[in-house]
């Protein structure tokens, strides 16, 4: 039933966005994705420039950074690892 209602709604002129609107939306999303990727690569490069002692202080080693692709946000990855570590610590 939902599919039928959706199909009927799509056939109306005021339901579908124009081609120009969809194109602009795609360009904006692409720009946002590229910005996020650039920020992640910049942060990863900053972490790679830290010496081994500083990396150890924040719970990383050089091998952890070498395996991360440049598209991964290292700060987000570290936050997830810290949350998992905190859960394990509180359980045990």
C-alpha cells in the first residue's frame, strides 16, 4: 500500500524536485564529502608527525596509524576505541 501511495505521489509535478535542484544538491553533498575527507587526511597527517612517546600517551602506536586510510577520520576512530576500552574497563 505504501509503495502505491509513493508511486502516485511521485507522478505529481510538485512531488519530485527539479533536475536543477537535484544537481545542486548532489554538488553540495559532494563538496561536503570532500571537505570531510580533507579534514580527516589533515588530522591523520598531524598524528603521523607526532613522536612515538606522544602516540603512546594517547594510546596509539605507529602501526595503528599506518593501517588507517586517509579517508578515515582518526579522531572519530579514536573516540570509538576509547568508548570500547571504557566499557571493557567498567565491566571488569
